[in-house]
C-alpha cells in the first residue's frame, strides 16, 4: 500500500501530553532520521543504530518506490538471467533469500511509519516515494515534498548520487520526442527496467562513456542481448581513469572482441533524430558520426547534495559531496555517508568514493556514531578508517579488485605472472607482461608510498597453501596501505610475491 493509503486506514496516534519527545508520528519527532534509503542508509546505518541502541526507533525516507537494494547486479548479473528469474529478483515480496540478493530486507521487515511510535522495542520504518526538500539544522527539522515536517534527534544524509547528464543530449531530447524516447541514463531499478524494455525494441545501441557502467553494459547489451554495440568516450581507453595504459588497452581489446566497436578520444558534439533512418544520430568531436536505435549515456554520477542550500552545508568544491570530518559528521547531530559524502580519510586525505563497500562501511560508522553515548564505553564514537574495495568482472580472465587511490594519473608499478611460469623466481616482470590473462598486482604510488593496490585476476580468497585464518588478499592490501609501504622496487616485487602473483 502507498503511504497515503496507510495513513487513510490508520487512526492518528494520540500523543500523551506528558511525553511529547517519545511520541513519533509522521509530523512529529524521531530520535533517528535517515534521509536516503540506499545501501548506506539501510544495510549499514539503520542496522548499526539498532545494534548499538537496541530499542531505537529509526525512520528512513527515500524517494524510490522500493525497499533498499544493491545496485551492482543491475549492470551485471541481472542481464544474464532469464525473464522469470529477473521478475522474481525484482519483487520485494516473499522469500528474499530464495528470490533475490538485490533487496536488503523485504517490505514486511519495516514498521509502518505511522506505527513506529507504538513499537515498544523500536524498529525501522521506511517512508517510500517521498523526498526531503529542506533541512533546518538549527531546529533539527526536515520538510518533505508532502508538506510534512519531522524533527529529529540525529540525522544521516545518505542521499547517494544521480547520473551526470550531457547537455547536448538534454537539448536534443527537449526538441525531439524520438530522441527522448531513445535515450537512457542508468542508476536504479526503474532505469534497469526501462533500458531492458528499450533494448528489446532496438537492434543497435550507442553507449557514451568508457567507465564502469559503460563497459559492463556495452558487453551485456552486445554479448547477452545481441545488439550491435558502439561505444564512445572521451578518454584514450576503457576505464582509462582507473587502469594504467597497458591494462586499459587490454580491456579495450576484450570489449572489442565481445563485438563492441569502440571510439576512444571522442566527445559528443551533436545529437539529432534521423527520421529517414529512424535512428538517433550522434556527432563526435573527430567529425565522425554514429547512428543507432538507442543511446545509453553513462558518464559518471554526481552527489545528491541539493539539501545543502537550505541547510547551509559546505560542499566539497572539487568532487562534490557533503563535507564531513573523519567521524562522518557534517554538523552537530548531522552525519553523511556513502556516495554523497566527501570525508577526511586519515590515511589518504579528503575523498569522495562511489563504492558499495564504502556505502556499507561508512554507513555503519555513521550509524554507530549517531547512536554513541559518552556515558557508555560500549558505545564510543569511531573514526572511519576502512579502505573500501571495488571490483570489475568482465570475464573469468578479466576480473579485478582494488583498494585505495586507484587513479591512473598516479605512477604505477605492475607485476604479472608471465606464461608459462618458468620457475619460482623467473616469472617476475614489471610492466612487461603482454598477456594479461594471468594474475598480476598493480601498485599506485604517491609521494614515494603505496596508496592504491589493484589485484588483477587474483580472487580475494584465502591463500590455498596457507592456514585457514590467513588474511584475504584485499585485507593484505589494506594492511600494506595502512603501513604506508615505501615505493621501493625490490620491496614491491617481494610484496607481489606475498599476494601470490607468481
Ligand atoms: P565512471 O566515472 O566510471 O565513467 C565515466 C566515463 O564517462 C569515463 O569513461 C569518461 O571518460 C566518460 N565521459 C565523461 N564525460 C564524457 C563526455 N562528455 N563524452 C564522452 N565520454 C565521457 O562512471 P559510470 O561508468 O557512469 O558509473 C556510474 C557509477 O556507477 C560510478 O559511481 C561507478 O563507480 C558505479 N559503478 C561501479 C561499478 C563497479 O565498481 N564495478 C560498476 C558499475 C557502476
């Protein structure tokens, strides 16, 4: 049922006059308010609050019509499933463990917002399909697009991000309904369903962007959905903002072999509807033009920080995002986590990170800090120190995980096992391996230290030849970063060996 229907059928709770602070109604006061019902908000922060403060009442407000879910499968696994399986996975009803690894909890987990105040042992309410449009920090109050106002004790901004748009596409879509109907952006479940429907009607697709979404969806649309795939991006190669040139080139080759024609070093300069061909025509900076039935624009995201203006909050002038300290606090009793925050990383400096692992871990720290209690040693505030990992998996021999500052503008040192493995110590190579189907490790260096590590075709499993409690490779990488490893070539070669590259 919609919130409006819930409100129509439930009697408004009577507020005991003697305890106004303990009464929670939709227009009253909640001890914990989370704005944004994504992974940072739910999977992490709400759970952390409940774990620290077991009787707590948490209200989450989110503008999506779904309970919180994981986004990564939307550009990956879901494209490889049959229709009935996809339908089951996209249903937030029924047995979540059997049907879905998308949703964090089923709808039935959440207490109806109007009933939160009645929950003796507390719980989590989710008010779906609503936007918070203003935040008043002095009065600790938010205003919703419904006109409702809610006061909070502690509040978390977990508003995530939205796809960056390209003005040239927006202008063309405003003029031509045909272009509008054949242009897609990609971020959420609705975007997945819309792209799937549009792709069903299309024979060819142009993907703009050579980043994570661009390469995953170009391969899914071409290999799985059997479309003619064309991909253009402004950089010199696939994932060139992340990977060193040799690995970017290798990834581009793989994508080309999947059947995607790639056009690197191109920006979109014009978009038109070609009525004779019944296709969208995209002009590129080189003068070339491409035509296809559908265009997918995947040129990055920007943080949802619209609330900053009404709240008087500071935004990171470089990367966007609500500026928070290392405890993820923006102002007194106001926190931010996930894609929407620019936090102070005590090891690597100020950052804004867009990984699901970061959403999970930063949300957990923010939730614990919101529920901290100076009088209780078990509920201390903590610093966000986790180095989140992220991954790319295009094929069995093209899969990697990474942690830290993984930015191709930094100097890198790569160590790869070369085929065939000649001997125990003869297999080492630095930036020399030609066949990157083999395992490797890339160290990203800054000011003479290792600041990022990429594990190429090296699964994060416990090392086979070591004891069961040996650290995973990603945890070993986190340890190397925390120890501020010097960028000495011999030491890096020895480290590569520790990662079992050879
Ligand atoms: P991205 O930042 O990874 O890539 C953006 C791409 O767009 C780059 O190739 C860039 O060169 C290109 N680009 C930017 N402006 C352009 C222009 N004007 N013309 C042509 N090309 C242009 O962002 P994304 O791929 O859109 O992904 C969106 C979000 O989803 C990111 O937060 C990403 O981290 C996340 N995501 C992550 C994964 C993963 O970790 N495996 C997978 C999918 C999505």
